[in-house]
């Protein structure tokens, strides 16, 4: 990880999410809720379409943090609120999830990062923040 300073903007990370990713995540996580694969069920509960698992979206933020840290295993803390779903269309394009970060401060605990995670130009995670190990 390069030397970071308070206020540094980290390079934006963009991830494409397709329905096949949701199927793989469901298998890995054991979360087979049909709102993550069935348009019919998603519509019946008032959703605009099939949505990505909240924890999958959070995992994309963790992936961006690993990229910024330069190696896995440096994410010390990661928290957020799930505020808006990531709607994943049933096509070959899917949808983009964009993760941006800014260094809030550096402490003995690590590098504190304010995150912005969005899809379709709208924030999908509320108050996301993280701490990376220094060094």
C-alpha cells in the first residue's frame, strides 16, 4: 500500500454484476432467497426486480479495499447499512457497482476510509466505512 494521507481519493473500482454472479453467491453463502433470482417473487414483494444480496454488495466494497491495500488480509474493519438494493437485470450486461473511497484519517489503528458504494448513480450502502492495516 502506497503512503496515504488524509483526504486522498482512492482510485474508483467498478464491478459488473450479472445474474450468474448472484447464483454463485447464493451457492457459496447458502442464501437462496428467491428475491435474488426470481423476477416473479421479487415483484410480488414490491421490489423493482431481482436484487443482489446485500452481503454480496458489501463484499464488492471489501474487494475494492483489498485492491487499494495492495494485498488481501489488510481490511481490519468494514461496516455499512443496506439502504438501497442493487437491481440486477436478466440480460448479458448486468449492472455496475462503483466503489469510491477517501482517506478520512490515519491513526495507530490503521487507515480509516470513507466509502461511497453506488449503482446506477445512486448510493446503495449507507454510512460505509472501513479501516485498513497500515504498512
